[in-house]
C-alpha cells in the first residue's frame, strides 16, 4: 500500500521508534517530550481512521519501557499503562462520544480532574501497612526494583496509616504515584551543582529519573525528591466505587496526594476549568504538562476496557507545548542602558506557545559556559506564558562535531570600547557611558509607559531624534521645539502638538517617577518611592551618603552604593542641571493622607495586579499610612500578589508572611 496515509504512518513509526531507542536505551533524547507526544498522537489518529495501517512494530501497540540492567525486576500486580493524550477541547469531546457509544443508552458520566505530574511513575507495595517493595513502571508488566532508593523519599510513608486515627491498613495495598522534584528543590540541586562548579541539570524529570535509579541509595537520599500518589493498583479486601473515593482514602492513609484535584459532574464543567489550569500552572510548586481526566465511576472504567495499550476511561489533556528543539544559528550581542552585555540566540524558526520564535534569551555568558551551549547546537527552547523565550540547554546527543564554543565579545559592537567584567560579577559590561546604544536604550526606557510615560515617543521616534541630532540625553527631550520636529518624515502639526503637550505634562511627573526613570541600576518604582519619601528632592539625594541610604529598610549597601555612584558621575550631574533648567520637577509633593487604616503595616508588591499599577497600589498604601518595601523579611506585614509573581511570593510563604490580593487591599482601605 503506497497511498499518502500509509507512507506517513511508516515515517511516523520509524521516527518514533528511533526516539524511543534514544530515550530508553541511549538515555540521550534529541526531541522534547511534547514533540514526541505530537508525533505519537498523529500516528494514533491515523491508525484509528485506518486500522489496516496498524503493524506489530507500531509504538501504539506497546507500552514504553524504562527498564535497565542495573536492578532486579518486579512483576506488577496489574498492568501499569500510560494514558492516551488529548490536545484540544474537540479531542476531549470526541473521547467522551466514543465512550458513550460503548455504554448503555442514557449513561451519565461524571469525572475527576487531577494535575498531570511531570515525573517518573512509581509502584509501591505495602503489606500489612509496611512498605515492602517499590518499582518503576518499566514496560508496564515488569519494573525495576528501586525499593532502597524509594525509602529515602521522605514524603513516601514507610508505614500506613500515618496517624493513629487513620483507616485500618489492608493486608495488601499497591499504589501508583509520581516521583518528581518540586521546583524549589530542583533549583536547590542546581545551585549546589553550580557551587561545586559542576554542569547544571537541564530537565527536572530526567534528573528525577536518574536520581531514582542510582545504584547507591545515599546519592538518592542526598537529592530532595518528592512523590504524589494518585491510584490504587491492587488491594486486599477493599473496593472503591469511584476515583474520588480512592483519592480520599489515599489522603486518609497519609499518602501525599496532589493538591487541587477536583470532582466535576460533566465534561463541560471540566472544559471550563482548562484555561484556569493552564494560566496557573507556573504558580504551582511542581511542574505539570497538562491535566488528567478520569471517569469517576470505576466500574464504568473497567467496563470500557482498553484500546491497544490505552485505557478508555482516562485521558491526559496536554497543554500547548512550551518546549521545542531547534537549531542555534547565531548569537546577537545586545547592550542595555546600564551597559550590560546580553547574548540573544538566533534560531531556526520554531512554533512555540502560539507564536513563531526566532530569537531567545541566552541569559549571560556564564550560563552559556555552564550549560556548554555551542553555536550550531540543537537546543531546547522554552516559552512559558508571556515570558520571553529562553534557551534551556543543548541537546548533546544531536551534535555532529561541527558545533563551536560561544565566547563573550572583546569590544562593544556599537562603540568599540573594550568590554569589562567587574570583579565578582557574572555579567560583562560596556563601560562607555556615552556608547550610542546605551544612550538609545536609556532614552527608550526614560520615555516608556512604565517610566516618564511620554505619549507619542516610542523607540522608533527616539532613534530618529537621536539620528537627527535633536536629542543627546534625557533632558534634551524637554527642550524640543516644534520647527525641527515638523521637518521630520511623518510629523504633522497635530502629531507635533500632541507630542509637545505630552512632554510638557511629563515635566510635572512626581519625583519618585523621575527617579525610577533615570535607569539607576537596581532602582525600580518601589525603591524610587522610598528614596523620594526619605529625601524629598533630587538635590538632597545627590548629596546623600552610602550610609544614609543603606540605613533605609529594604535598601542594602550594594544598592546604596549604586545610587551614590550614579549621582556622583559628572555626566549625570550635568543631566540633573539640564533637567532643572528645563523646568522638570525635582521636588516631592506634599503627601495627601486619606486615612490611617494601614498605619504600622509594611507591604511588598509582586506580580501584575488586575486594575492597579504598582505605582497606584504603592500610593494607595502610603496614603493610608502604610509603608512599601522592596524586599520580603520577617518584618513584612503583607505581600500584595498579582499574576506571574516572582520569588517574593515564595519567600513570603517560607517566612509565613500573609499574601493578599488587590481585592483584599481595597477592602482594607474601604474601597470595596
């Protein structure tokens, strides 16, 4: 048979079997799990539409295997199978429709939804409540005996129940779970690697697998693995009617069960939850790549049986791929407003997270060296939500010997000044304060919405004004006149009038907004507000000592030194004088007090709030007597958290600091 479907099926079988070999035998995959899933899904759909294409060597006719020669083998009490995948709402609806056709007319299905943990399957056997054996999934029938290593994982109980009032342990209980690294623990493992000048681990799942399969259990014990249990494989004398009852029983026994699992009466209710799960996946303590949807009625699951090696009663809904492989074709050197040199990867185009990615962050040259990323490498690129795409690391197994090391530049590509690396820092810098690219980036930031917010002056306009010699620094913006602007391409009278009006309005921006716009390294809106509140004028800030700034809560010595050095530079002193001559506001306004409901409370802001900007939130807090700090400590009263929070939220949780939402804040000041 040589029609297009059979040709494509043959290609997919060959490609998938190759990747299975690379992953399970060589331990050196050359594509991501998401890319493998897409290929597998395509083959499975082809075979469903054309059953005559199914062959004995098709990957759909076998369970994958993680067996190695290093461990004794264990036969599982029941087959440990993988799940079929769904990639769209339509896939889920088709899955339900197929199932209903196999069930009696009028059957109503309810469901459970659980996070799809990105880890390694483990099967644990308890006899009379005592952990006797633990094995990997293996090929679904046989697994590797890793009992000694599993005993070192502290979240896995060695005896059940874990509390005196728990259910009575049955004579036999075999449970299935997932071994993984929590995000913070994986970061800690890599931090230790870096401290020991060892290569960083790229993939948490692969690292967890390697950790669980150490011959020396002391190595496993030294790495903080975690486990979540989600199913009963076999039991002695106990039966459950539903998956939800099973999860409740596992919790009562003391097993760690993934948080946020839920029960839903219909598939429509599940579908409504998917966008929420996808948006919050990055705020979870562990990695997930989707959610698992199971028919709640275990009797119905059994009745539906299997198709090939896949159970019909469960499916995994996969989120859009966030990781893909592509070629690193070049490295662009970028110079920021502080002079920091940032390498950017040039990539063969790859569709990722809903967009075509051609550039990605390489972080810095120290990270490039640690990860051993080379020009010409096949690399793994990640894009999480709205985060800028970045290179995770190279696919070592895909190298052919033509790849070349990446070196930091010796001279700035924009002004030819020798690049420097300050002692104790990982970043490289162009030290030339008048470097044309540094000037451009500084001005671009200064006029942006998050800084002085000069409407009508975007990056292209700034570049044009610099090229025409109309501005050379930030202060020149405030002396622009209509006549030369009208001579520029695309600048009519109305546009020029609007721009000049916006510039005039910017002269009266609050002092903290001006300070935050100057581009002082480490000074954002919160620190700028603190400085403006303490010193009340640019003149007082210019003469402040490191000691005077350092003593302010939330500002350390390094940041204080950065502020003092910025104002001490002759170029910046001239800039301040030009601001003063142009009529730019350099004084703090008298604070209007709206109330004292937040008096004595210290707040830290993190993430993007639903309606308030950070500046507005800080002003609201201060107007009601509260203080805003840039860092979390035991003295912090509340952390105000929005979407995509940073490490401040994690630190707050670790210190037991109360986390509040924008709605909570508004309620505290009587705005709701």
